[in-house]
C-alpha cells in the first residue's frame, strides 16, 4: 500500500483538514487523522487544489526535441501543478494520424510526470485542405477528443462545418485558432497605436473576432461543440458572451500572458514578447479578466510554446511567436485574479482543473482528471503555498527552452507538491516529515 497523509491543508483555500491518499485515491478527509503507516507531509495550511489540467500545451515531440520533449515539457507541467496536459498537434510529423497521437500518448505515460492527452489535427498536415482521420484518432489508445490545427486557423468555412459535424459522433470538440489569414498577412503585433508608432504590420482584433463569430454560428447550426483557443480581445469576450446567452455549446480559454501583458512591450523589440495571437491593449486585458471572473471565459490554458534559442533570439520580424508558460501559469493567475479578489481558490480550481478537464473529456474514463477533492476521487492534487513568492529564472526551468516573458518577475504563490494518482511528481523535501513512527499525531 502506498499512503500519504497531507496534514493541515486547506482544500480550495477553505478550512484546514488532513487528507489521506491511499493507492491512488483520496481515502479520507478530516481533522486530526491518525498517522498510521502513511508518509506525512506538513501542509502548513497551504491551499490544496485538484491537479491542474492544461488544454493547450506544445510539447514539440516528435520533431523539435531541441526545443522540448514530452519528458521535459511534462516535468515543467508537474512543477506548475499540472496533472494533465493536452499536447497540441503542430509537431513534425503533425499529429494527424492514430500512429502519431499514440506515440505522444505513450511518451507521456512512460515519462510519468503527468497525463498527456494528445490533440489531433483537424486537417492533414495542418494544411487546411483535407480533413484528417479524426475517427481513427478518437478510437486509438490515445482516445483523442480535442481536434485543432492550432498555430493555424481552419479558415475554410466548409471544412470547419464538416469537422464540427464529424466530431459529434464521438463527443469531440474542435478547438479553433481564430485568425483570419487574409487579415493577418505579414502581421507582427497587435494592430493599434503601438504598431503604428513602431511601423510594424498589425494583427487586428477583427481577424480573431470574425472567425469566432463565424464559428459560433456554425457550431449552433450543426449543433456541435466549439472551443476557442487563446481569446485575446475585448470583442471576442463580447461575442462569446452573446453565443453563451443563446445557449450554444461554445467554450473559450485565455492564456496567462494575455491576462497580464500588453502590446507596449513590443517597444522593447525583445522577441520574447512576440506571440500569436499578439499581446493586446490594457482595455483588452481588463475585458479578459472580467470575462474570466464572470465565467464567460471557461478556463485558463497556457499555450506553452517553447522555442529553441536560434528561433527566438532573432530580430523581432524573424523570431517565432510563442512563450513558455507551464511553470508560471498559476502564479500569474494568482497575481491577476486571486490577489485582487476577482477569483476565489474554488473558482481557480474550476477554471484551471474542472473546466478544462470537462472540455477535453478527461473527466471520464478509468482514470479521470479535474475531479473534486472528495473521498473516492483520484488523488490528483496540488499543494500551493499562497504566502510564498518566487522570482522567475529561465535557467531554472525544467523546460528545454528559455522563452518566458516573465523572467526576473516575482510571482506570488508557489507549488510545493503535486501528486499524480497518489504518487508525488513534485515534492519540496522541506515539507516531508521524516519521523512519523507510531499511531496518532506526533
Ligand atoms: O505563439 C504561438 N506559438 N501561437 C500559436 O498559436 C502557436 C505557438 C507555437 O506552436 O509556437
């Protein structure tokens, strides 16, 4: 038997209890539980949350193992408090067949840091022309439920309609990277005052919003599920609010970087701030925070996009877009949403665990994710020290890449332990009690 006793922890930031994890499940929750033969961890009144679930991670394997591997990316995920991540399909080869999604799923299982749910490409080679074999990916060992050409938009309305229809057969969802390509030719940053000043080609808000509006209408028309990746504009939040008011099955995510950073960072010409969709204005950031607070935005997803040095440390125009984000996600959410009182810890659990797991259908099956902290549920949990803070140092990251936009920034709260089915994947040794022989509390 493997058993852990997490002493003095506050589930969802509420009243302190002891929690026992036995054989991969939450076995007991209560005050002053006897030690028995459990290993003991001193929670020091830290916040206990269900393991976080990311709907949007780029693990780069196969193809760009110099930027990230499934092993390094999932290690970074565990350090960030995640027990499951969805691995995006824009690998090389593209994850557009059962063979590739099964390979990624197996690599994740073998690494053992967190569950890896591969995302399947919507179109062959992400080329936007021919639908991939979504059904065989859904039926594979990887059990794919999320399909996305992320990095590229499924811009052909007919193809998008067919994909939305097709995924209904296995309760799948199409996750759209909303970017009308004809409106973003050569785009380098948000279109606005700063892009005019810098003379860089702009990526207008309407390029995102036009696709979201179209896809909401398509999803409603065919009665399917649509998920919108990384919304970044105030107008997108308005559109989604409208679609939800109609009762349509539309969900959306926001990234931590779009909750915190703005487009004036482009004035540094530091490509670490280049990302797709681009950083927007302070008004957009405020609308995203409000949308996340009121539930219009369902969840936070990292869009962890590691890049090798030579792809990122180039001049702005040549650098690839993307930022790492797994290890910093929770800290950014605490800074932007919890500290100012806009989200409770219970709502953080909803937006970073339950909702993304539900959208990806990871809350079903033999080993579900995103489940509540309750007796009998899988012991996927993260312990957070809410009073701690840490300064982001890219050299300390478990990711193989260094392109964090938060380098040097001090973020609030710290993950001190992550458990995957009752096994610690991250454990700060300072909180493990060594002498715990005998029954009862020491
Ligand atoms: O900035 C981004 N980087 N946005 C995307 O949609 C793709 C991602 C990547 O794969 O690097």
